[in-house]
């Protein structure tokens, strides 16, 4: 008899939560953070790279980011990528340094950021559902091959769905907390 490993399911699904948390940390809520730019990608050297792979990002003040680009040929490309990102930032170039003043958030911008957070949450839920599908397909394959009974297949599917519901609930809670943080600051 083959049993499903709920710890393996949780481990794989928790990776989706970890990615979601990283995405949420990149959303700005009124204070500058070097992780804000983690989602910004730059087309450099023929590859799509994260901006932190071509620069040093520092936070000298609460509402200011400094991006020191290592290669001067990439400054304009990085500036354009920051400007076009969904973060709503207005970078200013000074040599190889890009200065980004973080403005106070308007109510409209806060609502817009909560929509981006909801999109990140939906992406995390899709990843979790794909993991669920993989495990359920595997369970059905085992039952079809005669390795487990119909009852065992049904129990395994219920267990997989239970873990999935738990993880989806965690994602919803993280989203709710982030929305409160965005709207209250």
C-alpha cells in the first residue's frame, strides 16, 4: 500500500507561500525598502535580470532609494524599467546613480497597490492548486494501476484537499494583513 506524504505536500505548497511573502515585501507602503525593487527586471546583456543583479540598492533615508548601477550603459535601461514597473515610482538619473523619492501614498495609489497584492495572492493560489492537481493525478494513477484501493484514493484526495484548504487560508490571511497595512499607513 502506498500512502501520500502530507508533509511533502505542505513543503511544496509552503514554497508558494514563501514566494508570495517575497512578492508582498516588494510592495511599498510609504517607506523605502531595498526589496521594493526585487520585482523590477532589466533586459541586460541579452538576458532578463533582476535590478539587484546589476546594481547596489541602498536606503539612505526613510523615503529615498539609491540605485548605483555598475555598468553605465545600463543606467537608462534600468531607469526605464523602474519607471514602467507597477510600483508607480519616478526615478531621477544622476550619473550612474538612480535616485528614487518615495512619495506619500494617495488613497487611489493604496487601492491600486492592494489590487497588485491580490494579483500576487491569486498567483500563489494557482501555484498551490497546481501542486494539488499533481498529487491528485498521482493518486488516481496509483489507483488505476491497482496499487491503492478506491477508498484509499478517496481518503488521499480528501487529505490533499484539506492541506490545500489550509494553505489557501494562510494565503488569504497574509493578503488580508497586507491590505490592512497598505490602507492604514
